[in-house]
C-alpha cells in the first residue's frame, strides 16, 4: 500500500504525536509498504525509507518568539490567516490551519494518478480533512484518522482546575476547536483508537458510532526500551513523563505526594520529563511545597537519554487524571521499571491489575500515591517483581510491530470498503 500519514505537529522529543508517527511509519516500511509522512512544524525524526513532506506553517508557538506578529507577506492564504487570527483571539489554531494546507497539498490533480491508496490523519480532525475526503472519494481512496482520546476530557479537567470567570472563559475559547473535531471524525471513513476506554468516551462525548471505530493498542520498541543492569539506580529517584502544566496529567498530585513522602524519606526526588512553564502552576507549586531541591524538569531529551534516565530510576509514576492510552507507561514498563499508576481512563488496560506491573491508586489521591511510592522505594523485591511483570506484559501485548500489522490489516479493510 501507498500510505500518507498526516500529523499537524510531530515534536520528536516530547509527546506522543512524534513517537506515534515515527514508529508507525518505520514499521509500515518494514512490512513492505510505502509511507509519506506529511507534517507541520516541529517536524518528526523519521527512519530510513520514510519520505517526509513538510507543510510549513506560521509556527506561532515556537521559541524564541512565541505569539509573534507575522509579516504581511506571510498572510497571503486562508490557512495562514486562520492560524494567525485564531491564535490572536486565544484559540488553538493549528488543527484547522494544517487541515486546510493538507487539503491543498494532497487533493488529486486533474490528469494525474493519485499517489496514495489511503490517507491517515493523526488526530488533526480539521475541516480541511472533510474537503480532502470529498476530493479523494471519486478515486476510491479512504481518509481515516487516529483518535487517541476525546479532548473534551482535557477541557473538563482544565476547567475544574481554573478559577475566575475571565480565566474560565479563556479555557473555553482555547478549546473551541472541539466541535470541529467531533464533526470531522464522524465524517471520515474510519477511526482507529488505542483503548476501549477511549471508545466509551468518544461515543459519549463526540457522538461517533461504535462500528466506525477499530481498537489497536499502541506499542513501544522494546528492543530500545529495555532493561540494562549496568545502569546504576539512583536511590530515591522517581521519574514521571508528562506535560507539566496540563491539569489532566496530574503532576500537581504527584508533587503533593512527594511533599508527604519526604517527611519519611529525605532522599526521594522527582525527575520530570517535561517542560514547566516559567511562573506556571507546576513551577509555583514546587516552590510553595518547598521542593526546589527535590524536583528537576528535563525536556527535549534524545531517545537514548530518555531510556538511560528511565533505567536510572527506582520508581515511575503515572499520576494522570485521565489517559486514552499512555505511551510513557508502556515505555517505563518496557525498561523494567515498577509503576505507581492511577486507575484513570485506559491505564488499567495498559498496566493490568494491581500488583502485576504497578501499584494502582485512585486518580487525584496524593495520600494513596505517597503510600504506594514509599512502599516501592522500601521494597527491592517488590520493585523487581513488578518490573519483570511490566516487561513481560509489554513483550506480550504492546510491540509496535504487532500494532502496525493490525493497523495495516485495518487499512486494507477500509480500502476494500470504499471500492
């Protein structure tokens, strides 16, 4: 098959989008397919054999000049105008703008055979995708999408964590793209999802039909994310991979748990793989709880550095208030790290029952989290047993090879359905 894999942004060193695009495209090539990744900035790191087609944007969020004012010559098309005007009015503009650019770039040209057999959108779900689907339909080329989880959950948790009428209005305005995503998702030729928890929430929050969705759990490269006994464990080290200032990810709960834990265990400290916004909620809470010397933020890690960091920890924590899947949890299990994980969303599907790969706690319960972390830090045998259980679970259920093969079979079904 000739596959176009679309991603509106694909930062390779943080977040699931860049990881998903890289690993899925790599394994599809390994299965003998042709893959072109179509991405806006930041662009992905891709493996040999995968073609990258860049769709430049205004890139209004990037350092060192976020929220910049573009020059007039940059605002000569509808996509750029939408990206700029929506950003200036406090809305998340990238999905719509990228979808408009993708429609222009990928719509079949008159007299030219279409270069793809299927187009796969990685949760852009902008209105341009509906236009692109209509352009592809006469050529019997399906347009499908991955929907990791409904962002309506992010909005709800963000609103719960926000006080003040003006601030809450700003949150609602930022998430104004959500009705668009629901409408677009309902109009595509199929949706692949990572978990049954996501299926339930997508049906409830976005109105998709159950039969439109197909579940394929995500994976990890368990040959790269692997245990290495030669890497020394740092006593008391707790690692968390998260978006620091996103309420849904639960970092505030972990920081509260760490403050409780350090009353009994002074060497306990957290390394957070994620960037804390200067003056943001996470940075403020670190100071307020007196954890300045016990919390380190690291961002933009190369994959090899991330793997070695995970190997150096004694415990990994997944404190999320919701997850549609959780690639970090799978990667942590893959290196043999024992977890403390909440029971939010799809996490029980990922980590298994309490005591197999993780000690599980209710979401938002910092006391229970502190107790579970303390138990693991004080029990090397339990850490070893849970770490081995997690590694075995990954090898059995969560390889990228298996996930990609299942996705490719689903592609073939979607192609047959439109022909």
